């Protein structure tokens, strides 16, 4: 069985070759059409993704999974807000 790493590399190679085919066809062939343009633009769009990001659970200052669910459940049953020290109405 092919390892996941090998499969990812093969997929990247095939998709990269497809992208280069579309770009070269757009540049060199006067009859290039919408398909080539869509492939070229889609590949360019993928290239601007922030690939340097880390997974959310390892990011500094990241909040845990389910924070919205806990916040919404807690909003219904939350105690009255506390007043700061020295507060006088």
C-alpha cells in the first residue's frame, strides 16, 4: 500500500503539472479557453494560502474547541456581573 506521504507528493506533482500546462497553454496558445484560465487562477489562489500557520490547538493564545458552545450555554445561566471595587451608583 502506498504511504500517505507518497500519495501527497504524487498528488502535488500531478496538480503542479496540470497547473503549468494551463499556464503555458494560456501564454502560448491563441485558442486557450476558460478551462485553462480556471485551472491557472485556481492554482494561483491556492498559492496564496497561509501555509506557514500552525494548527489551532498549538497556536499561542488559541482558545479550546467548543468555546462558542460553552459561551452560549453559559450566557443563559450566567450569574449577575460583579461590580468593580469602589463602584457607587
